[in-house]
C-alpha cells in the first residue's frame, strides 16, 4: 500500500475516528509511533532530525493503530464499517477477530488495526483488568507510560523504535502518578512482576542511551537532548532495580535465560 497522505493528514484521520467513537460511547485510543508524535507536540524538529518523520508531503505513517475494549466490539464495527465505510479484512477477522480487527480505507489510503483489551507481542500489556480501565486516562492516545511500555516490550527492537523512545522521553517528565508524565509506579508494578518483560525493558533502555550517544556524535541531537534522555533512562533503570520484586518475578529469574522469556511474534500478526 502506497502512503498518499502527509503526517498531519493521517494524524487528523486518526483523531477523527477517536472523536467520532467518543460521540457514540465507543472508546478508542491511538497507539504506536503516531501516538508518540501526537503526544510529543513541539518536538517535530527532533523527530525529523532523527529521520522519523516524513518531510514535505511525503508521509512517514502508512497505518493507524488503535485499541478499544472487546465489550464494545459491535460498536467499533458499526463505527468503522457503517459510518466510515472502511473495508474489513475477512481473512484477519477469521484468524484473529476476537483480539484484533484490520480495516482498509475505502480509497485504500491507509490501513487501520484495532486491538482489544491488551497488546500481546514480545510481552503483554493489559488495558482492562478488574477495577482498572486505562484507556479512559488519556485521549486521543493511550497514556505516555503505556506508550513507553509498548516500545520497551519489543524483544528485537529496531532503530526506529529507539528513536520513538528518545522523542517520548525528551517530551515528558519521569515521576510518580498518572498525568502527562512517565509513571514510575505503574511501570514498576508491571515489570517487577514479570522478569522477562523486565529483562527486555531494561536492555532497551540501555540501548536507547547507546543510540542517543551515537546520534549526538552525528549531530542529530543536541547535548541537552542527550543529557536529558540519558538522565531519564537512568532514573527509570534505578527505579526498576530498586523496586520490590514479586514471587512471580523471582521464580522466573531463577530460571534465567536458559528458557525463552519472550513471545515470538508472527509477521502477519505484527
């Protein structure tokens, strides 16, 4: 599929879907790099300097990733198919319809992936547990903390995801509690109960610092950018090192790396 839309156009499309869903009582939130771009407003120059955003009319986003609640699946389908006239992937519906829906723009301009309740890739991020519904905490995207976890869970992380982490960290404070910050308490509650996730997340934070140094040497980021990102990575790493570990974490840690601690992700499913 050839991307025919600029970044601003596809961002507008994603927000339009979320807003129309809200009018109908259907909760959808934007995921991934597109969400990071929206949530890091004012850092477009940094994102472009890293080669992560399209220039002029050439867009860098070819799809829109959303997440909603499975209890609202019928409402999601009505919104996408009847109101927006998107074309559903029947093959994907048969294979993964309970967990995820895939749609194509009626003019084939972009694809929309809609997940339900959780993201299950290298590691799992839950958005609806008993007594906890995280999608209502922010709009039109998932929270900053969940955006960071979405990137840190990748076992074989690539450079474009590291660039997204750099921009996300540069744009937000690191502290405790929800809001427009990376919530150390929330992140540690997840990672200090899941040794495998903890392993990949901490390794990816260290990789982020290494790549940030390379980007500074190539004059892609400033000294201020480098110092800020490194300090935030170290703050998160220190917090994760010191946070109390659960029995689940300790039990899995004893097995170590002899057993695979991440999920393989099928290319189609990704």
